[in-house]
C-alpha cells in the first residue's frame, strides 16, 4: 500500500470539498453551536483555489483519501517579541476508513519538507481542545503545546 502525496490542482477542488466534510464533521460534532454540519462546497472552492500551491492531497491506491492545507505566516519583530516565520497548518483531513495507515503522517512530512525548502524552522497548528485524537496524533509527531486559547461564553444580554 503506497501513499502518494501531491500538490493539489484546480481539478481537485471538488474532491477537496468532499474531504473537507471530514474536518467539518469533527468540528460540528465537538462544537455544534459554532460550526455548520455540512461544508459549503461552493463557498470553499473559491477560498481554496488561490491556495492550491499550499494544499497537498494524499492518495492511497490512486484514490484521494486526505489533504493538508498550510501556508507561511510571518510576524515582524515588535517591542514584545522577535520576528517569527513558520509554516501554519490550517487543515489536516483523512477519511475515517483510511486512518491508521500512515496517511496523516505522510501529509505532515510533506508539510515539513515544504517548510524546510522555504527555510522555515517551525511548523505550527492548532486543534480543538476536545479533539483528543488530534492531540494524540500531533504529540506522536513531536508537537508540543505552546499557546492555550481560552474562551468564556457570556449569557445573551439582548432583550427580545
């Protein structure tokens, strides 16, 4: 079983919308008040189209089974911190029936190779706190927490 990872093209936009449904399902299941249950494919395509150089698709036996979307992020130096350049991973998606076969790891290796080719020495990402599967996977890939994002929902104070 060979995993092939390749850069996405415009011809892949429909398949990316389908693969994004996996990400959307996780988000909607964990945080139903924050996320839609279905992907807005027609809205997603124009958002991803200009990013395709930073989207890779994993194929297993010629079938697309996952993707990764990343881009370089830069932050100039300021009075509080040094300048920073890193590769930021926005999405990592693998079809549930093809998990535990090395697909996600292959996609992460692709992103890391891209980062190295761009002289970036850091890959960063975030995942939802309740997504313990993602937490375990990323820890196994060598990622460690460095920022915690917290929120507090306030009661609705608008009067009806």
